[in-house]
């Protein structure tokens, strides 16, 4: 069952000591690259330009001990991209952290939601 878009949710952003950031957008991009097998295709699914998707992959690949995404150039056979073992591990750790934070904070989120003003029409 899909979550209700009106329910409060946590969006986890990890800021490393050197200023590097891993957040929901980069995690979503990695997930889509893994599914699509294409950086451009993943970017398109997210409404992101080809250039921006490649820039984020470059940032991700530079942030960790090894690349998270391995890509091959296009051409007659077509290019492609795949998550490396490290990429799958980083994405898995990030998603696990999201799930743990959501589970741990569910009661407080419910209390905050209950304290919100009920505004007709949601405006």
C-alpha cells in the first residue's frame, strides 16, 4: 500500500564532515539507474536534465571510496550504466537508515500531524 502523500514523512539528508551530502534525490537517482540501466533514462524519469544527472553521478562517484555507478559510452551498441557493488551497498544503507528513522519517529510524526491546523482545502 502506497503511503498517503498528505501524511508527514522524514526526508533524510546526511551531511558528511567534508560537506559532501547524500540525500533523497541522489538516492532516488541511484535507484533509478539500477532499474533503468541508464543515467539519462533515470534523469528523465526524475524530470532532470541529462547534464544534471551526469553531474550528480560524478559527485556521488567522488564522494565514496570507489564509484557507485559504472557507465559505458553510447554508440551503435548503446551505452548503459549500472550500480557497482559499493553503489548497491550505499543505497541499501541509505534506505535502511530512512526506514529506521521513519519507524523510530512514527509516534512523534503522528503527534505533530495531530497538532496541525485543519485548513479547509489544504491551503
